[in-house]
C-alpha cells in the first residue's frame, strides 16, 4: 500500500498547484464563496493526509499576512461590503447593503429557540 505524507515544501507546493488551478478558474467567475470553500477543503485534506502542523500553521500565517493585499487589490467593492455586513450586520451604514436582512434572520431564528414557534406563529 502506497501511503505518502506531505513532509516538505515541494510536496506542499505540488498539492497547492492541483487545488489552485480550479480555484483560480472559480475566482475568475468571480465566486469568492466557493473559492474559500476550496481553501477550507484543501486545508482539511492536508490535515487528514498527515501534514505536519508547522506547515499548516505556516499556510494559515501566510493567508493572514496576505489578507490586506487581497482586500486592497483582489476583492471587488461589493465583495468587501458583503464581508463587512457579515461581520457587523447591525451597523447603520450597512443597512442598505443587506444588514437589515441578516439582523431579521437572526431575530427569526433566535425567537424560535430549539423547536421553533410553529407554522405562522410569528
């Protein structure tokens, strides 16, 4: 049985290229949500494959360090606004961009508690 683990940077880069090709095609669409799902799946696969934690931590660190560059040069204005609304849906400046809907959905889910209130019961 052939079972290899990712134990060095060249192997990690090879695995990253395999995932990066379809992810870049998805980003061209632009579909940020699906691309982020690819990142999460890739990280989970690396962990399941036995990749050393120092490599996973390095990738996470590089992602965090690259975040300001992605915010400034890659994300479009509407994508930035969606992230800001997600982080603070109650801010008045985001109401026109969907903050109202996020807040109302939280109220609806919160008022139903564990088993809900029943059909047409508020």
